[in-house]
């Protein structure tokens, strides 16, 4: 006989009043954080464009050109999870306001996508830091011999 998890015993999960209040508050905070994120992306984008324009004026500002590209790339990468967060917020608010099951499912899908993107990006960054650490260890140890 196959053993079922406690969640499989229910055909549908119900969201009670307290859970709705928590989700409504989470939707408000995620909207706030998403708006701040969009503002931050705007600043990164503007900074990247300003540095790009300065680097095009002078041939000796290669570092400025590279940094402008880095700023524009960071803005592009940051746009993806912030957009997922904003879509979570708007869909959750719509789901709670209109008792809309489809919007609720969409909201949780966007939240999952947000955390999946952040998780993958975190793993990439940790791997990058480990590689830099190993490279520094090898170059430091190699220079002492």
C-alpha cells in the first residue's frame, strides 16, 4: 500500500482568514521591495550609460567602458527577479481581492521563479568566489617559491 503525504490527503488546500492577511501583507511588502528594485535598476542603468558616454569621449578610459558594461549587465540581471517579485505582488493582490484561484496560482509561480533565479544566481556567485579563492591561493603560494 502506497503511503501518502499529509498534503496529498486534501484535494484542495484552503486559505483561511489569517493566511489571507499574511499573504496580503507579504504582497504589500514585495510590491514595496519591487518598486525599490526598479528604482535601483534605473540608477544602475543611468550610471552605466553615463560611464559609457564618458568612456567614448576618451580612448584612455578602458576601465570606465568595462565598468559601464558591468553596470548595464547587473541592471539586466537584476530586472528578472525584481520583475518576478512585482508580478507575485500584483497577482497575489488580485487573487485576494477577487478570490481568484488562477491569480493565486500565478502569484505562487512567480514567487517560485523569483527564488529559483536568486538561488541559481547565488550558486553561480559562490562558485565564482571559490574559483577566485583557489586562484589566489595558487598564485600566492606559487609566488613564494
